[in-house]
C-alpha cells in the first residue's frame, strides 16, 4: 500500500479505558520505528480518556471518531497495519461480531478485508474477561489473524501496559 519512498501508515484505534491517557507512548514508539500514525477513537474515548489536542499535535493529523461525509477528502491514507490499544470488552465483542456501529469498530472490521496486519492490546477487567462471549470473540479474532498482546490483568496490567508490545507483534 505504501510507495517505496513513503513511510508506512499505522491506524491506531483507541477505546475508552484509563490507560488510553498514555496512547502518546504508542504513537511516539511507532514514529521512532518509522511509521506515520493516524488515530481513530471510539466516541466514548473522545470524552476525556486521552488528550485529543496533544495526540493531534503529535501526529499532525486530526483524531477521527465519526464518519466523513461523501464529499470530504480522506484524512488518512489506507493503513499498512492497525493497532487497537487499549482494546476494551465492548469493542472486542462488537468487532468479532462484525458490528461496525462506530468508525473505530468499522475500521477494525474493514482491516480484515484489506488484509493488513492487526494487533490488539486488551484492557479488560477480570470479571468481564470471564464472560463466555469474550473468550468466543478472542477465538474468532485470532482465527481472523489478529495478534493479541498478552498483558497482565487487573491493576498490574494497568500499570504495565505494554504499548511497544503492539509494534513488536507487527514486526514478527
């Protein structure tokens, strides 16, 4: 998808979890590794889970959360890869079911059809992760080729969220 003299383009999908406040760490790491980055957030994540203005300054692109109108230019090039981090219970389940009711989830659903690598770093409470629908969703998404970062659960997982692990999984 990327021309030889262009940097590859990474779509970062951000969901509403407390660790989203640190998404700039993922963006900075991706930029150090030669990626251009565009951020697509769930509508709830846009409501204060991360600093939208800081992310826009860091990426030099608007943060997207709503569909563009037919006459609007595409603000991002097609992705060479997609990372969803943090990936919440709601997003994982909707994505696996193919319910693209937000731009963020529709982007994840579309990535499969584009054949681009997708990495997910879940941030799901233990009680929600115990729900059988979540496990079924992980099985389906893994079957679609999604690479998951295995992160510590609970409070330890929130303190040690492995942003760069997403990029390591893209490199393999």
